[in-house]
C-alpha cells in the first residue's frame, strides 16, 4: 500500500475508535431565560387595516376557457344529430361485415383452388410412381 492509503486507513480507524468510546450525556436545563421576550407595542395612531383582496387580471374578460352560451335551447337538436350519427354508424358496421364476408369467401375460394391444384399434382406424382 502506498503512504497516502496507509495514512487514510489510520485516520479512519482512529476516528472510529474515538466515536465508539465517546461519552455523551444530555440533560434538560430547567432554567428560564434571563430576559423575557418583549414585543413592541402596537401604535394606537395607526389602526390595523385588513389587506385588500387583489384578484388576478385573468378573471376579467373572455378567455379561452370561458364558454358563453347566447341562448338557451333544449337538447332535441342534439338528440336528432346523435340519432343520425347512430344510423350512419350502423350502416358502416353492416358494410364492414359485408366486405369482410366477401373477402372471406374470396379467400376460401382461392385457397380451395390452390388445394385442389396441389392435390392433383400429388396424385399425378403418386400415380406416375406406381406405373
């Protein structure tokens, strides 16, 4: 070990030795402070006024988060709009199901043709080996 490492180890060991054998005792003193805390007197000529409430400037005027309705209306227009949207959604779902079914039948037909073609090739090879 180098000289620096040796000195460092000795310092650490001596510090641990001193901290392990230290005698620490604590006790509470019942002594009161010699001078009591003196608060300054309130000046009677200057009455205490409450601080004014300062409102932020954002509360005044129209902002992006403010929603202003000009007129009161019932929800019939919105209900009709939702019914129209529901009809469009139902029509799109039906069309989607129909297109899936067409794609499925086309795929089944193509796979059946490929299967039949491969089966014929296999049969022709098998027959040619027998002959």
